[in-house]
C-alpha cells in the first residue's frame, strides 16, 4: 500500500511503523475511554452501571500493565 502523501496531519496511510507495544497500550486506553464516556453520559442507568464495571476492569488492566504484574501479549500455561 502506498502512503497517502496528501495527508497533512503527520500520519501516513499505513500502520506498518506502529510498534506492537503501542497497540497494547492504546487499545486498553481506548476501551477505558469508551466505557467511561458511556458510564457518565448514557441515559439508561443499567447501561451506565455495566459501563462502570467495565471502567473498573480496564483500570485493573492498566494498573497491572504499569506495575508489571500483567505482561500483555505473553502466553500463559
């Protein structure tokens, strides 16, 4: 795939330069952000409550990644 050189936002059209570690960090952050947004904005209290649970779980994932107790991408046996 060719780069889209007409883009002016500092990004090319491919993701080949993205390191896997970046994906491991950005995915949980994106999921946390989505859950948080739902938890504070959704009109249905049951949906908000489920989103709050997801926020708590994603926070645990990020905490584990930060303190080294969770190794993302590793296989467990």
